[in-house]
RNA sequence: GCCCGGGUGGCGGAAUUGGCAGACGCGGGGGAUUCAAAAUCCCCUUCUCUUCUGGGAGUGCGGGUUCAAGUCCCGCCCCGGGCACCA
């Protein structure tokens, strides 16, 4: 920064910082400084570190975007790097590396814009990103850096798919098992088919289809988000609330298509229960719980003529209050319950102006299907029509009218409800609208003037349930339902099976082919990897609403049909043309970090159990953004559990501790038209923000192109150096909090490093300037107290306060007129080493060491210097600070009291008053109450 | 509407169990050094009253518990995030 000719020659400034940073980055790379030791295999070594305790520290790997980094991106990466460095210095074998999540739609889109093949484009972006991250001085084991697009990586993604395809969920044993075991259980008669058929009487193809329907990865006709303009189906998360594609804002249609599904619902309970053993924030756990959405209750059958209508309810205890029934407009049994004509006395309101129930229902169905999700969200007024038929409440035979309404969703429970307006707010609203009977079955508290009462209380109007509290009433009615055969205990989930097919080019091909009956056949392991064919024309095609999606792989005409012998002679098979979603690679990449060069296994058992630590283990620290709270983290947990069941990994959970870093925000400025202007060009003048001559308004938002407020790491390297950037990002605030970027504040971090440098080195000569004498007692006490605090802060990822403590120590040295004692200098260099590794290495070398500081032990506090002989005690009167006195450490309560009363100020305040109470906390405080 | 976070000086933030509110940094003010400036070093910097000794108020708002509350309890307000007709 300071390039003036008269500034000291050896001042620590941006250009000097850059030169030592590059020197050390080269040396670390040459020496493989950050290589972690494996217990066996290619990455084993004789460093001896394998005998140390180990720790696996991980970032959520990035998508290698072509647009480069801004200073907000590496916040979490710096945090894990500081922690990993600290752990290395405290005697751990540390695994820390970085991979790339490089498949997916963004890569395709970007490639399309630049006209390059996605592979070339992706590889160029990865190279660029590696360079940028290297420049930050991140201590990654470069040998373990993988990309999901590497053939040697996605071979194992396909292998894991085969594991899922070749297994089923045994709900008795509550775990996944190999599919071969299902076949033998069925043929031995140990397991009966759900549809009651005799397995051994089935034809071969019936058997095959039955088996297929049990697999964890299975084909199903499922309603999907079909976006004809993009030519692909989209995941729910890729569709906006308005029902349009997030990219391009094209219309999206719900449409049933045959797709690969993952049976994540089989794991719903375990995914829920095992949250307990995880060290994750309650916020994230709550989000996962909500997503899984477990509800316990009962399924109850209502008879409407000959038709059984099943409802799910969490409140079977309110059965006596059921006064009508509602089916979803898409309910499959609707057609058979519609009456031919309106019964006598049907209110006009229930008919919706139609002459027959059929007309009313079909008209309503049509309207409901045209309602977008947004309409439903914004307009929650209850609408519906009567179907002209009645159902019988099982417990008393009472006939209640059947309605259809869009407030009942086909996708949840049974798509039908018993409506209990007395105890349900939605049912109350509907009942009010259509003039339906309301029966309270729970006694509301006295003075209740509200509508539906959803709280606890004794049952009323419920015959044999009367007087029971909700939970007891539920148990009793469920018992009755089960005895009478009209219902049973049941649990439902919001979680749906995971749609796993995409009509895209840039993704993992499935290791699946189809035979002459169009049934799926898994390829054997020795056929892996199924390589993505090289296509010139890989872009999705725009289609119209009525056409089927065309997977781009269908255009690889050479590739689509394969002739092979899969055990029953040479035959021609058609390949699966869909590809896997982007989540596939991110579901398991952490496991490949462990053993990236293993050609025989996705990870060796030996290596996996070493790093994951079995049982309640997993990745020791996983840092990333909160936006992955549900999808990635849920999918990944699901795959991991399946691999665990099949004996491929030793821990039931992948990520033991999850930590969500905050985001760096930055000021953004809008002109009078609301257009964002380049934030870097805005100046502050007389309290106004000005862009040129125009006054602009300020707001804060996520740093990025759209708000035109990006600051790049390169700018920071030019002005300050990488160590300063690292230090500033860690000092801004706690790692898990959002924080606003302020370039003008970065200078404070540079100043700290300059002072550290100046306290150890003569700026004029560049020669080390430390003394060999001892530090005085006071400095030793400060030094050891600092070591203690910094260790504690580092351990708990509180880097901002660690830096504050280091700054205090350094300020002591700055104030002193003498040269810094060597013992202090050496400690100081260690304390800063995890945060600012380059300057620390440089100083460590100047202090006469020829090996890296990376593995030099982090200082331990000497307990002798953690206690001082005297302590300062605040003296309060009536709880307000009035004075402070200095007394011998460990002095008795009575001595402390006497000393406090002897203090001039205190004496003058209490002299003529009676002391009513004395609070004396040894070593802490004295409070007199007068 | 429900469920999570959060609210502390001009700004970012600190205060581990109830025990000195505002550590550390930015910004601001003053001084030393300098021909002068930059850089550096030192001091001050919550607000407010003041007779310059100190006094009063103060952690979103209103109550409470306590010798003592940013911290605990009750009732609100505001900001951020998630879910949202899930029976």
C-alpha cells in the first residue's frame, strides 16, 4: 500500500506480503506440507502422524462457476483452514481438502452461452478456482481434491446407485438389505406379499416386477415438474412459487412421467430420530424435522354406500365431532361417490349453481386444476361443492355430507379428511361458509370466545370418551377403531420419495440398460464406469407442453444401444438416457476424499473407519451455508444410512458436527430509477451517498453481480495481501453471523500485521530484532493469559476474539521501548500462525528455524503465570460501581471487606450510614447495601 | 399464522456460570515527531449534566425476581430466516 520512496525499506506492505505469500505457497506445494496420512493404501506414509488423534474438517464443496470469486465466497473456507491449522499444531492428523461439485444445469447453461463443451468449460473453471484458492494460502491436501465430473469419481457414484438398486428396505429389521435376500425370503415363504398373492405362483416377469417394486432405487410413474421450454423436468427446488422455472422463468407443468425414484421415505424415522445424536444447530434440525413432517394418528374408514373412504387424522379423539367429510378434488374414488342428483333440501350454496352433483364436481375440479400454487397461497378462502352423497361416521353411524375442496391435498395422508370444525380452524372456516353443523368434543376453557378450540381439555359430547384428556381419548378411540375393524393407528410423513431422473446432458449416466421387455437391468460392476458420451449437440431442446421430454443422451445414436452379454447370451440393450441430478455427487464426496486414488473400492474399509471413527462419528466438522439445510444434507444422510446398512461405512451419520457460516453482505446503491450503480464508485458526502452528482440510496445485500457490489480477492491482494484478507474476514465477527463488508476497515488488520512485524523485525534493515533476555513478570502473565484465551477461542471457532486477544498482547509489545524478548516473539508467531500462515512462516524462519511452523506445537500456558499476586476488585454500593481496590489474590472475605471499607471513596459514602447487607464474592466483587 | 435466530456507542462487534457494560478494530478528536505532509507513536472517544471533583441515565419497549440483570421470568414491538390449508 505504501509505495513511497521514504517509507522504510522492509515495511510489511502489500507488495512485500505478496512476495512472501507466493514464496511460502510454492514451498508448501513442493513439500506436500498439507498431506494427511492414511493408515494404508496410496496415501499412507511414514510421517508418524497416523498415530495421532485424527480430525476430518470439511467445507461444503463449491460449484466451479466461471465468474470467479468475490471476497464473500471464501469466508467459510478461511474459517475451516484456520481451525485445521490450529488442530495440526495441537497434535492432530488433519484431513482438509477441497473438491468441486461440477455437474448440473448451471454448467450446461454457462457452456451454452460460451459455446464451449461443458467438460472443457468445467475443467477450465476448476483450474481457475484452484488457483484463486491457492492464493489465499488454504492448507488443502491437493492429492485428495476430487471433482464429481471425474470419470474415476462418477464411476463410484454409479456404483452407489447400484447398491441402492440392488437393495430393499426390510421394515421388520429396520434396515436396507441386499435384494437377493428378499428373493429367498419370498420363495421360502418367510415373507408374504402385501397384495396377498403367492410368490411361488407368480410368472417370471411378475416376480421381476415385484422385486423391482421393492428396490431403494425404483422406476415409477410420478407427477413431475415438466418444463417444455428447457426441455427437462425440474426438481421442486428449481421451480418458483409462481410455478415457473427458476432459470428463464418458463412455465412448468405437472405431468406424470416414468422416472427413477429413491425410496428415502423408508428412512423417514431414522432420519428424524438420528438428528438427536448430531451436533447441529436447532434451526437446521427443526428444518429437517419439518421437511420430514411426521404426524402420528389414525386412519379411519367411513362408508359411503359400498365405497370405503379412508381418512387420516391426528385427532381421532374428535371423531364424534366429525360433521362432514372433504375429499381432495383429485381423489381417485370421487367418480364413484358422486350422486346422480341433488338430494332433497340441498342448500343452493352447496350446489355452486349447478344442476347436478357431477356438473358441480367437474366444474370445481377444473377450476382447482387451473389455480396456481401462488393463488392457493394468497387466497385461502374456503371453497368447495357437495358431491350429493353422505358417509357414515363409524362410531355412531351418523350420516355426514361429503364435499370436495382444494384445502384438502391429494399428496398428503389419504387425500381425504373427516372435518371437525369444533377443533380445527380450517374446518371451522369451511363450516361457517357452508352452514355446517359444529359439535365441540373438547371442553374449551372458561371464557373461551374463540372459534375452533385446538388446545387440551376433557372430551365432551363423545359418549365413552367423555372426561378423558386428549391423549387418553386418542388411545381409547384407536383401541375401539381397531377392535371394530373401522380403523387403525397410523403415521404419515410429508417427506416424499426423491425424484432422481433429469433430462440433461451434464450429469452422471445411470448404470442401467433396458431389455426387450423394456424392464431395467443393472449393469454389473465390471461395466463401470458408464462413460458420458461425447456429444456435440448436448443442449436441451425447447418443446411444447404436450410432447415428452427428450433426454439429450438420446442423440448419442452410437451409444444408445449396446450389445452385451449379461448372462443370457449376447443381446442388444437400450441404455437409460436420463442422467442423475446434481445432488448425486454431493451425497458422498466426503467419502472419496478419504481414499481418492483407490481403484478397487469407493473407499477402503480400513481408511473409512480410521477417519470416520465409527459409531457416533462422522465428519468432525462440516462448514457451509444454511441454504443446504434440507436437500443436500437430507439426501446425503439417506445415502449414508443405506451404505451403513449394507456394511460399506461404519457410521450411521455422515456429518457429526455441522456449522453454518454467515454471509458477507455489502452496501449496494440504487439511483432514482431503482437501478443498481457500481458500489465502488459511490462516495459519501455531507451524509449523502453520491454516484457522480446523483444522490443514491443505500441498502445491504448479498455480495454479487446483480447488486453490483462485489469486491474481489484480487483487489485485496493488490492492496493488502492474502494474510490481511484472511485476518480481516476472521475478525469481522463470529463465523456464523452475517456481516457487512467494509473495505475501509480492512486497513486495521494490515496495521496489526505491520505492528507484529515491526515488533520483531527492524523495518530499516530487515534484520530480526529480538532480545535474548527474559520477559518481565507482567509480560509473562499477559503472554500466558493470551495463550490460554486464544487456545480456548480457537477450539470454539471464535476467531474474532482470538484476534482481539492477540492484538492486546501485540499492543503491549508496541508500547514497550525495549526489543521483544525471543520467548515472547516465538509464542506470538505461533499464535498468529493459523490465521496468517505466510507471515508466520516467514517470521519463524527468521527466528532461525528451518522447518515449517505448520507442525510446530501450539504453545501451552504456564500455570505459574496465570495467577497474579494481586487482583483488582470492584466495590459497589447498592449494586453500583463506586470504587476499585487492589488486594492480594486469595485474600480472605473479612480482609477484603476491611480493605473495601478502608477505601476513601467508599468510606465517605458509607461513613454516616448503616450497612444493611454485605455481599462479598471472593476474588470477584464487594457490594454494600445501605 | 406457526417455528427458529436476532435487537448492545457514529459503525463491525466484546462481555464462557447473573458479578466492573462497551474488550478489539474502524471512524472521529487531540498531541508528539516533521520545514511540511504521509507513515509511525501516545492520549481521548456511550449519552448527558457539571462548580471539572464528579453526578445522572443507559444493552428494542413495559413490568418482575435479585444485594446485583445485556444475561433469568412475564407481556409486547421491530428486524432476519424457514415453513405455510400437511388434517
